[in-house]
C-alpha cells in the first residue's frame, strides 16, 4: 500500500479513533459487540449513564459509521457496524508492519557498523 493510500485510510479512520476515545462509547461498542442489537433503554440499564447521554454517545458512534439504528416495532434498536473498525485495524496493522521493517533495517545498519 502506498503512503498516500495509507494516509487516506487513516484519515477516514480518524472519526473512528475519536469516537472510541471516550470510555462510555468504547463500552457501548463492546456491549453491542457482545450482545448484538439493543435498545437505548437496554444499553442504559445497569449503569450510571442516562438514556439521554446514551443517545448522544450513540449519535457520535453513528457519525463515525460505527453504529446505526433500525426500527423494531415501537423500539429503535442500535447495531454495531464493524466495517469502520476493520478499516482502522487494517491501517494500524500496516503501520505496525512498516515500523517492524524500519526496526529491522536499523538493526541491520547498526550491526553492519560493528
């Protein structure tokens, strides 16, 4: 992958990283991952966060492409969309691979100097 392509992928993932930078939103993603689609009432149960706050956090996740709502009868169920997470992970994996290559080159250079 070219540097320009990597830059585009990471720029597109910036909203994902920003959304996941909040502990409440990160817990919501984990909860939706573990239990599947859930209503705001269900997501707010057992916690200290109000339904209104949960709604605001879900809207941020929605803006980052990580979640979306769908109607199920009278309820609105929120679901996780893992595609942006997969894209962000792929970008981080590429950076990790490039970093490892740079360290190998540095090691070879330093060992060649001795």
